[in-house]
């Protein structure tokens, strides 16, 4: 008993550290672009700064792709340039939609953040703390890998493109300018002049960084929230086993308050999963279509660069392709993992030594089994269930479109 008291006091002293550890990377990714949810303690200056960040981010996310879209529609270019522009514009478009959804769902995200903080405050034993900490580490690892793949792949492509130069003829003068990551409509903006070329070059890189941050923030948030939900379900299953074992050896049956704690914890976690579904279903829908389009476009670009022996570009494009595939795999994996964990609660109840318990207590546990059969699925637009099978279908569809594109271009 004394040991449990010491553990509780330690948790109370370190509760903010543990919740910060879980959410630290999400805060780093989302706060600079102004989509981290506000809290009651948010100052007026922070709110104004966030609004300014929203305005700046939207300005770059909307203005730069328009110039590229005009180039794609109004200028005659080779197929490689058109496909590269289409891939870049689709990335901007999907990231802008993600950015908007994160802003619209800020209240739901804040609820999830507050529940994570509250769950860390109610850690009862060192065993529960270890389970939650293990899941928090998994969420951080996934968030780090997402950021490394996305920023490394896309920004690496921008860096390689920026280092390349081309010779242009302006009147009677010959000038050397840097190649833009995504071609723009030159009739509207003259990028063959040195100041404008440099300005638009850095503007595109900054806009791509904002788009990457929005995408990375989306996937890292999904990973951390899902990891925390899995941790709470693991703690719930430990509590069920401990409750059954303790009740079996007690001479007097346990009171309703112990069953009530389990039921309350179960319903609280299911509400948390429902909130994750509310935040992520539209984001998953956007990412499914982004993944299929990117597999098709980047796959064809990789084949073209291989035939031209542009191995540096091939390496960067493969990294970008792996980033998108890894991100959608994470979405599908956490969807299946949460579904499996929710159903596992009922299995754990059945696998305990419930048959040694009094009849009345067995009926109480049957309620837990019945509620665990009603699973909250993570979906894409409330249409497609996110699972490993969905991931396989998305990859197969993307490569099918790639094959169609190859046949059309032969």
C-alpha cells in the first residue's frame, strides 16, 4: 500500500512531464503553422500570433500553386514537366485541405489533448504507467519517421532542383538562373530575371515546407492519439484481470464501485476513439486519393528518370514515394489496431477466471463484453474502413493506374 502511495505521488509530480512527452512532437509540428488547438490558458498574444500564422500559411499554400497550375494549363511543356507539376500541385492541394480540416476540427483535437493530460493524471500504478509510456514512445517514433521521410524526401528534391541551373535568353542577353522546384506561368511572373527568380525560388521552398508540416502534423497526430488510445485499452485489460483475480480471492464480493471504475474507463476510452474518428475520417479520405495519385505519377517519373540515368532524382523520388506509402500504411495500421484492441477487451474478460465469481458479478462483466462488440472503426470519409487490407487495395490501385498511364504513353 505504501509503495502504491509513493507511485501515485510520483505520478502527480510528473504528470505534466509525461503528457508533454506524449504531445511534444505534435506541438512542434503544428504550433509554428498555427493549427495547435487553443487552451483556456492561451494568452491573447498567442491567439494573435496564431491568426497571423494562419494568414501567412494560407497565402503561400494558395498563391504559389496557382502560378504552377496556370503553367500546367496554359503552357506547352514536355510530359515530364507536366507530370512533375501535377505531382507538386496535388501535394499542395491535399496539404491545404489537411490544413483546413485541422483548423475546423481544433475543438475535437483540444478535447483529445485534454483527455490525454487527464489520463496521465489518473495513473494509479507503476505497471499502468509503464504500459502508457511504452505506447507513447511508439507514437513518438512513428511521428519522427513520418517527419524524416516527408521533409527529407520533398525538401531533398527541392534542394537538388535548386542547385541546378539553366541558360535562358532574355532579349540579347544570356542569363543563368536557378531551376524552380515547380515551373510557374512566366507570362504572369518573369522568373528569368534574377531578383524575381530568387524570390519565387525561396517562396516555393517555404510553401512546400508549410505543406509538409501540415501533412507531417496530420500523420503524427493520428499516430500519437491512436497510440494513447491503445495504451488506455491495455490499461483497461490489466484492470479487468486484476479485478477478477482480486474478487476471486476475496471472501466478500467487490462493490459496484470497482466495476463502475472499469466501465467508466471503458466508455471514456471508446469516446476518445470516437473523437479520433471524427478528427481523422476526412483526413484519411484525402490521403487515400493522394496516395493513389502519387504512386501513379511518381512511379512514372521514376521510370522516366531511370531511362535517362538521372539516379540522384530517382533516389529522391523513391524516398518521396516511400514517404507517402508509409504514411498511408500508418493510417491503415492504426485503424486496424484500434479495432482489434477494442474487440480484445471482450476477449480478455472471457479469458479470465470469471467462472469462479458470484453470479451477480458475472452479469456485470457481461455488460463489458457486450459493449466491446460495438466497435468504433477509423474510416475514410465514413465510407472505407482503414485496415491493412485497405492499404493493399490502395497500393494495388495506384500501380494499376501507373500501368494504364504507361500504356497510354507508349
